[in-house]
């Protein structure tokens, strides 16, 4: 498999997903601004998202994909299909039960996640109602993750990477065509979440049928639980769930703190999250997605050289593309925020506040992306306990950071703590891989970093000049001119960065790598 081609495929569809996601957020910002309505929606949406990350993208994927790859490589098609059927049956029934509990106890859940909404008028009641509407989303998105894991293990990356686009399309349709006709327009967004979850699962069905891996959800979850492969996945999920829970606990604490910083704070951070997740998904998630199956295969084959070489390739690609992204968030936060969101009810003050949170994310962006590359180095070897231990320490460090930074930087202190905590996490993961002999860096890293720093300094200067010499907020009356200026700036920055690397002798051919 050509890793670079796979990366381009996944990143291309991820880019489409993020572009439609930005359109989605722009429309939401224009319609609702940063208000108690958006605070209520984002808190409500965060709750099923937290459970999704625990049961699906986080603990489940980390435990399921390596074992699925082992079954595929060693036990053949029929045994692999039986594992998929058993796992999907247990997953569907367990999450249906969780959804019923969530609907029944929605008010307690919202109180635990964002108690500060109690002081924002209708926000708490709206958040409870939307939580009840959105809870079934966890069933469909978890099955979507199972389908993605199967397709990725079989070398198919296109449909899983495209699926999130459909959630964004659902939001866009709801914002433009449904919301204006509702008594409480923000409820249209809650309905869009459930519809988007169903569409994301449905679009992957043809790909699963093509490889004869369409899951059969049985009526007896106990039978699924009895499968030996499922038992192994569940055993791996226990530490994995704890690992992901640590990160999500930090997110819950941060949301609770933000809900106490006044109306709009939760929304400011959410808008900054959407922009921060653009490079995180485009690089970190995409690289982690294509590396985990290849790393799992190298582990099954006992090919330590290939295992280390895959990690080395992933780390170099990350630094190459994450460095300019981090600079963009730090130096170009306000131009990005103004151009994308400064319309309708989203005013200049909101631009400044979101820009501050986004710039703070820029400090730790490389760490946030590196985690997505380094953690699979442990997961592919079915070692989940090490990331758990590291995660506990990082949770403590992040909350200590909040004690220091929130009084100084308010809501931006929360995003700064998250970014710095991610950097600590990435460093500890790297040291763990090195100490265990899992990863041995190839030659040439010193020259690589020297070239990277040189190009980054030139790029930082150009970004700082462009951000300070144009009135990005004042250009809200000329949106077309502002969009054109941003597009021209991005093209200029990309050309400048990669040209500087080339002038310093950077070798791009290294990244055209194939996995065995």
C-alpha cells in the first residue's frame, strides 16, 4: 500500500469534511451568533460526542482494529466476519440501552457537564431537551466507527473519510431550510445530528457488502458477548476506556469552567475547536487512520524494522505540515475567525474572543497532532495501559494549568492548558516508545529540524505582517474582498514555506513511502 497516496485520499476527503464543517459553523454563527442558544446546543451535542469518543472512536477503535487485523491476517475471512457480526450485535444493543438511560437522565447529565448554564436563562432547559433528542446519535455513530475500522483494515479509506461530510450537509440543510420554520430554531440542529449519524452509517454499507463484511445485528447480545474475539476486545477496552475517559474528563471539567465564565464562553471555545480540529483531523486523524492497520500488520508479522520505519515516516510528515498550521493558528487567528464567522449575529467582539482561544491552541497544536501518531504505536501492539498511565498524569497537569492560566487569560486559558497538556502527553508517549525499543529514529532528523525552523521563521514573519496590516474585522462590509485576501494570503504562505524548504535542500521524495 502506498502510504502517501492513502494519506492524500484520506486527507482529501477529510479536507472536504472540514470545508463543509466550516460552512456549517459559518451558517450557525450567522444564524445564532455566540449566545445562550448556541451554548445550550454545544453543551448538548458535547454529551453524545463524549460517549461517542469513549465507546467508538476512542476505546473501541483502539481495541478492535488491532484484533480485527490479527483475525484477518491469521484466521481467514469466515472467522473475521463472525467477529464483526458478534461485535456489532453487542455494540448496538449496549448503546441502545445507554441511549435510553441518557434520555431518562438528561437533566442530571447536563447539570454534571455544564452546571453554569443554570444562570443563563433558558439555556439549561434547552440543553436538556436537545440532549434527549440527540442521544440516539451514539448508536449510529458507533456502528459507523465499527464499519470504518473494518473498511480501513481492508485497505479501503475513501468511504470512512467521506462519511463525516454527510453530518455537515445535514447541519447545513437544517440551518438554512428547517430552522427558520421552527418555533425554537436551534432545535433544527439537534435533529440534524441524528439524521447525520444515520447517513454516515448508511453510506459505508455498499463498501462493507463489497468485501462481504456487512454486519448482521442479531437479537441476542449475550451470544455476541460469548465470542472469544469480542471478549478480547472488551478486555482491551477496559484500560482503553479509562485512557479516553481521562481526556474526556478533562473536557467535561473545561466545559464546566467555561459555562461559569459568562454567556458566550462555551461557544467561543467551540468555534475555536472547529478551527483547531481542521489541521488536527487533516493530519493527525488521517495519519493515525492509515498507520494503525499497517502498524498492526507489522506487529503480527514481527517486523520491528517496518514498525519503526512507519512511525518515523508519520512523525516527519506531522512536523512538516503541523508546523505551518500551528503558526497559522497563533499568528493568523483573528483573520481566520473574522473571514469565516464574522457575519450576521457574530460580531467583532466574538471574533476577538474566538481568536484568543484559537491562538492559545496554536501553542500546543503540534502536540495535539503528535498524539494521534504516537498513541497508535502502543495500540497496534495491544498495549493500552501505557497511554492510560500517561493520560492520568496529563489530566492533572492540564487542570493545574487551568488554575494558573484561566485567571490570567479567561476562556483562552482553558485552550492553552489543553494544548500544553497535549505537548506533555506527546513527549511522554515518544519517550515510552524509545525506552521500549519500539521506535528508533532514522538518520537526518537534525538537518530536518534545521530546515523546518528556518522555513517556519520566515513564514511566521509573513503571517504577522499580514495579520497586522489589514483591518480584518472592519472588512465585514466587504466579505468577498476579505475572502479573496485570505485565500491569496494562504496561497502566498504555502508557496513561501515550501519554497524556503526547497532552497534549503529539503528532499520531498522521502514521503513517497509504501507499507509492506
